[in-house]
């Protein structure tokens, strides 16, 4: 275990600018990861400020806890899922906060050092669980899901045009012997894509690996559940900042902010509002913000980042 912390946290200047409105305030980092964003946030809070770091990966949480050891007085570390943010903060005696940050997806530790098969570049057991206390792993999904389930997952979460052919090949392979490693899965995908006329700007395994990971960790369901809870948790004038890394996530965040900005959700043909919906947030970023070329050069992971921020009204 260990980390080199060689990269600056993604879009850190934007995150700090949009997130912190009150240095004495209470903040939540719902995806603590290596603690990169958290360290910068904690450095800007006064001794009255508090940062609650939530992380579903226990190994990762321990790494962050050690990295942030100088801030233990104003930091709380919770092993949990940001989808449960309401109960997590309530258990700490907190009703509402000044800002919440989510930096979605995987950490560098998980991809490069966790040994859980997140990367098609490595030969590791197929696991892909962010939270190892959870039951379902990529091994179980790949070796037990039906053809229809696999195809649906790879198509929906990977936006993969060849989902059907890849799923069929997975089924054929696992009839011979269980598929146990990330390398085996990657080779199966390559064997399907190689023969096809397919424009390849990325490694062909990228999309399927993303899809399996999203399904195993229920990433989109967690994000939706979290967004449903957020309006009740942020103080007036407080901020929500979310960094997404693919269009499926970003679309969910964008839609939620749009709904909150609308307030009334009555059908357009109703002459007077009957839903009593109130405007909950105003978007601070009209368009999702991208990292600068300079940041992308220094940290290629920032390339796909899209930042959206909104203020509670
Ligand atoms: C991109 S990393 C965060 C990196 C962090 N911002 C930093 O600067 O070091 C995303 C982290 O969020 C965690 N994560 C993903 N989904 C989560 C969830 N639903 N609840 C809690 N943590 C989650 C992952 O385990 C991973 O460690």
C-alpha cells in the first residue's frame, strides 16, 4: 500500500473557488480517495471548520487517514457510501452543511495498486469492488450473468456498440472455464473487436471495463440516490460541486441541477402550479467546466473531467 501523490487533485482551483463559501463551515468530501482534495480543503478551513470524508474503500480510507494526520482535529473519516450521506451526517450530530464535493470514479490507488482488476492493462483477479465488504464482484457478474444481462450492462454503461458480440464471447469462454482475471477479460474483448471494422480511439477494452465496474459498484444508482438527498442537506448559500468523468454521470448531475432550478414540476398545460415545487439550487457553472490543457498535460486523468457546481437558494 502507499501512494506517491504525484498529481494535483483534479481541477483543484475550481473546486476550492466554488466549494468554500465559509471557512468556519462544515463540508463533506463524499469521495475521499487519496485525500487530495480534502487536504486542500482542510488547509483552507479555520479551526472551527469541519470536513467529513466519506470513502467506501477501507484500504483507501486508511491511506487518506494517514495522509491527513495533521488535520485530525477538524476531519472525520467515515467508511461508507455517499448515497447514505443523510444517515452518516446525522450519526455525527450534523443536520446540514455548507458544501459537498464528489469526485467520482476510481482513485489512482485503486487503478494502479489495489490489485482488484480495475485496469485492462494489468493481470489481476477480476474483482472491481470498491467496497470489499460488498458481496457481488466482477468475477461473479462476468461468470453468472445471463447473456441479456451482460449485453444490457455493456451497452448501457459502456455505450459499447459490440455489446452483444462481446457478451456472447464471454459466455462461450466461461463455458470452458471461469473467467478469473482482468487480462483474460481484456483478451476476450480484443478477440471480438480485432476482427471488426471498428474505429479505435481508445483501447477497445475501455468501454466494457467501465461498464462492468459501474454495474458491480452500482455507481449510477448511488449517484441518483445521493442527489435526491442533497437539497435537504445543504445550507442556503452552500454549494454542491461534482466532478464526473463520463457522459453517463455528467448527464445525471446536469439533469438534477436543471430540475432543482425549475422548482415547479407541474405539466406545462396546467394553468396554476399545484406541486408547490420551489427552486432549490442555481447553477454556478452553466456548462460543465473542463480542465486546462496545462493540467491535462501534467495529469492525463483530468482530460475527461467535467465539473458542475450549484448553489442552494
Ligand atoms: C476519483 S477518487 C477521489 C480522489 C480524491 N478526490 C483525491 O483527491 O484524492 C474517487 C473515490 O471515491 C470513492 N467512491 C466512489 N463511489 C463512492 C461512494 N458511492 N461512496 C463513497 N466513496 C465512493 C472511490 O472508492 C474512490 O476512492
